[in-house]
């Protein structure tokens, strides 16, 4: 009998913890009284590298961070150099030589911290030979089903042109590159010749020097649709009770499926919910009335967004 109060206390404690956790899920925590701690670059930092790696401590419950960089400082702003939203606690950006200050705030959907105390740093003038270009778009491991793409990269102070290389074998043999040209700007329209994984990199150049190669970003071009899906249940013209269990065979390259449902005329979409995307190879259809005929078909959609041929249009009658 003496153990009951302890038992009840533990139950109440568990309920309170569960309630607090549930409230946190429902009510977003406020960031108004929290602070952001900047790590790098430190105050009065000087560097001959035009690539600046901004780094700060993560703030609990923050979803994004707003990073601002000005020149020469926030007291006497000459220009706003950077104003961007960042999801992680690190950001890399290329700057030209000069004096800068940066600060940061953390935010979520309903609140934000104050801006951190600003830090100043200096970028020194030097040759581009020790620098590298930052690739901006598309991101590494980008997947697309569009044959035409825009490749973009950041500006590097002192560069007069940019050397772009595109390959499918990680630049092992530079004599067999897919693309190898110098261009004056910071972007180019490129058309993929066929389905494949491509790598691209950039080097800045001027009349006297060449920069280091940038990092290598990969892009996968895939415009081949998945195979046709075969629907298995219900059988065509079958009478079936609601909810109707729709099933089909899995397609090897599918990442999801697109289910189409039609009214009895076989052409009118059943309602605005259709077509609906399904992550498995089954769907429970709980709409309709007894005696109603439903037509349906299914397609496979791969990770690149390619949609395969639809299954044979079939129908079932609700009983």
C-alpha cells in the first residue's frame, strides 16, 4: 500500500512531461530572449582568402538564420553586401578585398532573436592563384528530368573569365571532357546530351594567373520514365464493398505512384483530390455509393519526376 503514492506520483510526472512535450509541438517556442553566438570569422580577423566561411552556434528551436554583411561597418554602411537566409549554422561566400562587418539573427515561424553583436574582418588583396570559385546552382547531387539547365557560380575578384569543365568520369581524362570552354560571365545554359551523371567545376582566370579549381558538383539527368504499372485488384468490372482496396505491382524505378479515379463516364475526374500521389502500391478508396461504377488507372513516377505509361483503365462497382 505504501508504494501507491510513489506509483501515482510517477504517473502524474509522466503525464506532465507528455503534456509539456505536446504543448511544445503545438506552440512554437519563442526565440525573443535567446542570443546567437558568432564563431568565425572572429573580430578583426584578416585573411588573404577571398572565400569566407561564416560559422555560428546553433540556436535551439530556430528554423533559419538571417545573415547580413556590410562594408565597411553597420555604423557607417557603404553598401549591403549580403542579406541571405541560411538553414544550417555555416555559410560560405566569396568577397572582394575590403573591410566588412557581419551579424546574424535566428528565427522560426513566430519569433526571432535580436541581431548578434557585429564582428568586423578584412579581406586582403592577393593573386587569384590561391583562390577558388564558389558554385551556386544547381546544388551538388541535383537530379533533373529537364535536358536544359543553367549552371551558375559566384564572382571572384580579379577574374576576367571563367573556365568551365563538364565530365562524366570525374575528370580522370581531360581529353575526353563533355564540355571545356572559357566564358566571360557567371552562368551558362547547358543541354545534356543523354541520361547520365555529370560533374562540373569552374576555374577563374585573368591574363597573369589561374585560380584553383572549384569543388566538383554532380548533376544527374534522367528523362527515362518508369515502366508501365500493372493493376491487380480489384479485377475489371468486379463488384466490391467499400472501402475498395486498389492494388498494383511495384515498378522498379518508381519513387511514388499517381492514382487517377474517374466517374462512371470514365473521363470525368472523380473529385478535386484526384489524381492523388501514393507512396505504396495500394490505396483504400472510401468514396462513392452503392451501385456506383468507378474507373481508375495508375502511373509510376520516379525521383526525377518522370511519369510512366498508365495502367489499363479498369472499373469496379460498389456493392
